């Protein structure tokens, strides 16, 4: 089983070339055991290649990859890694002429899992009612549910989900996110690739922002917020919004953004009580004073902007 | 190599194949044509046209064969001797043509099909070794050809014995030469063809390209094996043993090296040469 002292996944200056294209370029990141790591980035950022390097389906041209303390590029160790990983690819594919059950049965044999576990996995993802149907007739959501069931029948230590909610209805998307949280709660290591920022909200222990095959930034969302959005933001609203114009002239306000309510960036959150007092003294009847935690979306674009400015 | 995993790969492929009418119907027609239709029509016709000029011509042709071969052709009348010659010698190469054609049609699509469907991604991330994948695919490609041959050969034997056997005093088919052919000579030739076809299937970019390439490979193998099979039926038994042994050696060498063509990045469709 997992050794919590050993990082589940460790990439050190990993490069993968496809001809002249650097799909992954000197990528560094560590996924601690039992954590949820979200690889966030636009299409072509190298997320899928990273997943494939993790299982040893692809071998790195340079750098080192360690998964569960093993080297995926070694045939024997790679086999051990693959037997302990579950993968949901971006477009789950099956043998369409076979039924859902026959596909799961096949996976169970390959991963040396019990058939009962395959049945349980199908129940867990709500696809058990369709197991007698040929997969060729499945909807996108049903295929993804089956792929999710297939990925966990052997109770993997590491689960790699590559755009798992692409094309899913909200209910199915919720099921995926619930699975991630449940497995993480049981000490499993999860890596999820996505370009949908809202998906990473609330579940990520670590976000790795990828672009052009490399990690632009990595850390817990709070750490990233502290690094890229160090100035506190506070939203003000009032019954008479014209009074909020006073904020423009107050000390400590570094920027102001109006969108109905007023979003103010401060140099120090300690200034907030004085600001509220000033507004109230001026006759403002405040309806909202709320320090804002930046969303991943705001962080993402801030990090992108910071990187562009640096380069 | 783990036997259960190999069989799981083969079983999944076979289940898929037997559910695909697009594959099964043409292959069944091919087997039916060679094993049932041709002998079922031709042999009774020969019996019914004993006094025709054609029969006289065929009799003349048989008369030009070496005495040793003529001695092997059983029957008292020209019609019976002609029917015997057709049943035992002239139709013999179908025993190779049918399984080779069927197995190569299946094998050509097996690797590239995984890539085209996207199912190769699952195999690439699975704990299966490339040798297990290769062996599973090989078995899945061999079985349909041999199944068709086993069923077809049985039906062919029945037809031949029922139509010609009465005039020859009972059941006479399969002859010893046919047993050698079916059990010892045909298998390695199919293996040789499949070893090459699976390599091609692992490398080419599309199923269509795989089919075209497999035709180029299969055709010379069919021609060579057709000639060999025909020749062996006229030859002493040890010839079949020697030819079969040589073919097995070539087949084993090709099969052992064939697994190297299977690579995970090819299953993913991202190899530079895939």
C-alpha cells in the first residue's frame, strides 16, 4: 500500500518529445500520497502526456519520473505501477460490440480483480442498469460512468482522471467530483486534468498550472492566492451606491472595480474597520462588506498574465 | 507471460469478432464457397458427365502424370478417378487458402483497430505486457481461420465421402497426406503470414492501409503454400514432415520477434512511426 512518506508521483525535469514538438518540457511537480492534484491548463498544455508518462505508457526522453517509488520506464516496475493505477482517458473508448458487463469483465481479468468488484463499481456509478446493453448504444454520460467504474474495479492507489467530466451532464459531473473526494478521503492519490477551473475549486489540495508542456506554478490554491494575489480584495455594496465613490479617495485602496457593487483592492486588510467607519459616518447604509477569496479562475488568469509579463 | 491475461485479450477480441456481422458473413461465405459449394456441385457433376468430352480430356491429363501419382489415384472408371483426383489433389490447397485469408483479414485489423477505436489507450495503461497483448491478438487471429477450417474440413470430408466414397468402396477421405497437411503444414504457414501481418498492423496508420498491406503479404504466402500443399500431396509423407518442420522454424523465429512491433506508444497512436 501507499507509504505516506513517499510522494505518490514525482516528476523531475521531465521532457517528452514527439518529433520536433516538446509535449512536456522540463516538467517538475510532486503529488503527495493521498492528495488531490489538479493539472490545470489549456488544450495542448501537456496534461494528457503527463498522465501517459505517469503510467509508463510513454517513456520520458529526459528527466526522471517516480510513481509509488517505482520507475515507470522500467518494464517490470512499470507493470507494477500500471496494476496500481486507474486511468480515465479524455475520450473513454470501449469495445462497442460488447456489452457494458463484458467490457468490465475484461478489465477485471486484466487487472486481476474480482468480478463482484466490477459489479459493485458499476452500481457505484449508476451504470449497472445498462450492463446488458452493447456499449455502442451508450450515451456520452453512460460511457464516462462505465469508464469511471472500469478505473476503480481494482481499487487503485493512484487515480488519473483526464478531463473526466468532458461532455457530462451536471449530475454525472457531480458523481465524478464525489468520487474524487471519497477516494482522497481513503488515502488514494488523485491527479485530475482539466481546463475547467470551477471543477478544481474545492477539491484540489494542489493546483499545477501547466502551459506549453511545463508547470508555470504549483501549490495549494491558498498558497497560489498568496503568491499571485497578495493584496486583499473586499466587496462593498450599499443601498445608495453613490456613497461608495468615497472609497476612491481613501488611504490603502490600490485599485477599484465597479460592477454594481464595488470591488476594492487594499494594501492591508487591517484598514477595513476604518473604511467602514468612514462610509457609515458619511451616511452609507452598507448592505455588504465581504473580503473575497480569489477563485481559481481569477488566479489562473492572474498567473497567466504574470507569466506573460515575465517572459 | 500470464496465461489468463493472454486468454482474456484473445477472448475479448473473439467475442467482438463473432458479434460483427460485417466480418463474419463474408468470411462464412468464403469458407462455404470453398468447402461446401465447390465440392458439393463439382463432384456430383463429374459423376454425372462420365461420357462427356471434358471427362475424356481430364482422363488424358491424369494419364500424363507420373506413374507413381497415377497409382495413388483410386477408382475403376475415368469419372471416379477424376472425382478422386479433384477431391484429394486439386482442391487440396483450399485447406490453406481459406484459413490464411480469414486469419489475415482478422489479424490485419487487430492492432491498428485498437488505435483507431481508442481502445489502445486502455491496453497501454493496463498491466498487460506487450508480449501478452501480442499473444492474445495472435490467438484471436488464428482461431477464426482454424475454426472455419475445422468446420469446413469436416463438411468437405462428408461431401467428398458421400459423393465419391460409394464408388470407391467406402470412406476414403481424409487421406494420410491430408492429415499431414491440415495438422502439420498449414499451421506454420498461417503463423508466418500472421507474424508479418501483426507487425504491419502495429505499424500502419489506418485499418485500410493494414488491409492493403496484408493482401500484399498474404498473396505470395498463399501462392507458395498452394504450390507446396499440392506438391506434398503427391509426395511421400516424410516430405510433409520436413516442409512442416522448416515452416515451423521460420514461424517461431518470426513470432518471437514479432512482439517487438507492439509498443505502448503505438497503441496510443503517438509513435513517430505510427
